[in-house]
């Protein structure tokens, strides 16, 4: 093989390598963003579940009046973050935005009941609050086989 043919062959290899490097540079940040978004979604769902579990446990005790306020307030903050964490669903036409706003309203009303320490009303309203989560998961997470909370 002559030197000219070898130089041309090397140019092709370098060009392919350059294209590969540039495509990785374009794809990796997108992948990183997708991974970070998924982790944020998982953290939000775990936090919501933790608050609901704490509320449910507190409602079963005699300390209901004092034990529900902190997890109820945490639930409101977490519910408000759902739209931002699931931004693709929030911007899409459909029920997600409506359901997430309903979760915020329900959790805020529940936190108000917790603030006035009305355990009877808290116990009556908790199943409906939990159902907000279940409805959303049934619509937007069809592969899920069990109830979310």
C-alpha cells in the first residue's frame, strides 16, 4: 500500500472517530438529564409514600391530633412538586395536570384539618386523599400491578 492510500485510509478512520465523539457528546447530556429526571421522580414518589404511611400510622393511634400535622405538611410540599418533577406529563394534554392539581388541593385541605386537629375528619378524608394517588397511578403507570400506597 502506498503512503497516499494509507493517509487516505487514516483520514477515514479519523473522520469516523470524530463523528462518534461528536455524537456521544450530543447524546450523553440528554441521557444524563433523563436519568436525573427519573431519579427525581423516584425520590418524589418515595417521599409521598412515606408521608402517606406516616399519616396512616398516626391516624391509628391515640396521638392522632399531634402526630399528623408534620407528615400532612410534608405531603402538601411534595404534592406541589409533582408537576415540576413530571414536567413532560404536566405539559401533555390530558388528565395529569388536572389530577396533580387535585392532589395539591386535597393534601392542602387535609393539612388544614391536621392543623385544627380534627381526627374524625382526618380519618374520614384520608381514603379519598389516598385514592387521588391510586387514580393517577392507574392512569399513568399501567404496568404497576399493585396499589401505589
